[in-house]
């Protein structure tokens, strides 16, 4: 059985992702079109369950192989997004869908709390505060991941700190000169660093250059 999971780990992950998409589609149909809230809750619980299984798969693969593969990192990214930024994004999408479908059907599917939150999203101060909060979460995740990656490629704390203090290894452009253990983690760390810088600038732009109230 374990051999099957190891040999077909990519196919299993893709199947899980397809199932999560199907769960979300069925959630949308039952919640917004048929307005069956209990059934929609079942599909969102299935989505959460499959996401938890993905996390368990990544952990199991690590215990079996003793290595961190690209697939495990992809799974981790999916799970981290789902339990952090994904929750807020899903709530925004849920309100938007109920507003649009309610307009098409000529009924009001929004609650008073929904309208208050949608009104707040037009407030520059609220938007800036939300982006700062998400930036803090991203900073914590980025720093934690970098600490783990660097600890995997160095022998002790002194060596790790030497790389942190002296960034000249970045100029070489190869993982052999970096504090990372292999090419995969090096590539992910470098790509994440670029995304981190862009996301930080974008998030804090709402604080430094706030939009005018709409």
C-alpha cells in the first residue's frame, strides 16, 4: 500500500485537488442556486477534510522518504493558503456571489452584517489595516520557512548566521553556494523571496498611499 502512495503521489495529489474543486462547485450550486444551506455545509466540510488529507499526505511522504520534495512543498503552500488567506478570500467571494445571484433572482441574500463588511471594504483605513494584517502573516510564514530551509542546509547556528549576515552567496545564483540543501528548495526560496518583496510593497502601499474614500 505504501508503495502505491509513493509511486503515484502526484496522481493522488491531483485527484485530491480535482475533488476539492468539485466540492467547491457543488457548494456554490447548493448554496447560491438552490439555497440549500445544510447540503452546502456538507460540501465545504468535505473540502476541509480533503485539504487536511493533503497535509497528512505531505507529512507521511516526508516520514517515508526523509526528504522534502517539490510536491510536498506545493501541498504545504496549498494548505497554508487555505488556512490563512484563503479563509478571508472565500468569505469575500461568498458575499459577492450572494449579492450577484440575489440580484439575478430578485431576492436579498445578504445579511446586515454582510452589508456592513462590504461597506467597510470601501473604507481606505479598513482596507489598509487588512492588508497590514495579511502582510504580518506573510512575514511570519516567510521568516519561519526560511529558518527551516536554511537549517536544513547548514550544520549549526553559527554557519546559518554567517549566511544571514553576508548575502554575497546570492550573486552566485547556485544552491551549492547558498545555505539551502538542494536545488528545489533553493529555487522555491528565491521565488518566494521575490513574491514576498512584491507582496510587502503592494500591501503597505495601501498604508503609505491610501485611496480616497469611495
